[in-house]
């Protein structure tokens, strides 16, 4: 656990005022913009589909519009981790390579940018599917935050650890290493889920530091 906490703090430092600040800003701006536009599109094109009515039906129509607006915003929040993962997939390996040089990790095998995007999609699709599946829970106070962070923390930790370890070993060995340090991997993933639009860069740094420390 101490190694995990050290890795998390190092990852946050690299992202806030370190080697990954500009990459993190790119991910934040692009992923954040896509999420905002998705929410605005929903509010612009979906909510107006609810018909206006007069009399007491007008109150039902107003309530329906309000509920629909809240639902669109909740949906955008649910989509935000997956959007960030896709965008961050192209930046993940660039960030990991920079941190490997910083911490003196062995030279890893290069990952083409198209493979990085595919890795991002591989992480994003399960996150998207599961976040959509648990959307009803996002309307329950307290439960929504717990579900969001634990679910996405598990997914981010699992995939970021595997991708990072696979830069230095076979995929099978990377999975075995991830399972061996499952609780630490989850802790790092949970930290990433707290900053969804910066998660890929925090994950790249923290996981690189952690994998290097336990190899």
C-alpha cells in the first residue's frame, strides 16, 4: 500500500507541475469539450421532444422536461470516464515513456499511436457499457458517488496496470502481476477515478512508478 500511495502522489505531481502537465491539459480540454458538447446536444435535441401542455398537464410536462434535463446531465457524467479514456489512450504511452526515463525504468518496447488509441478503446468500451448499465444508481444520492468511483476505479486500475506492465513483459505476465498486487492496483485506479478528465495521465505516471517499484 505504501508503494501505491507513493506512486499516486508521484503521478499527481507529474500531472500538476511536472513532465505531464501539458499532456494532461490536452486530455482535459479535449475530453471535457466532447463531454460538454454531448450534454448540450442532449439538452438541445432531446429535452424539447417532450410536448408542451396546458392546464394541469403543463405541470407534468414541466416535470418531464426537468427530469429529462437531469437525465441528460447524468448521462454525460456517466460518459465522461469513457470519453477521457479514448482521448487519453493516444497520450498514455507517450506519458509512460516520459516517466520511465524520469524514474530510470528499463527501456520498454515502443507502442505505436494507433495501438495506443486501440488500448484506449479497449479500456473505454467496458467502462461505457458498465456506466450505462448502472445509470439508475446514479440518481440515488451517496450511492451514485460510491458507484461511480468504485466502478471506474476498478476498471481504470485493472487496465492501466495491464497496459503499463505489458510494455516490459508478455501480456500474460502483465495480467499475473496485476492480479498479484490487486489491492494496490485498485487503490491507484480509485485515485484516477477521482480526476476522470486527467485519469489517463495520472494512471500512466502512477502505474509506471508502481510497476517499476515491484518488478
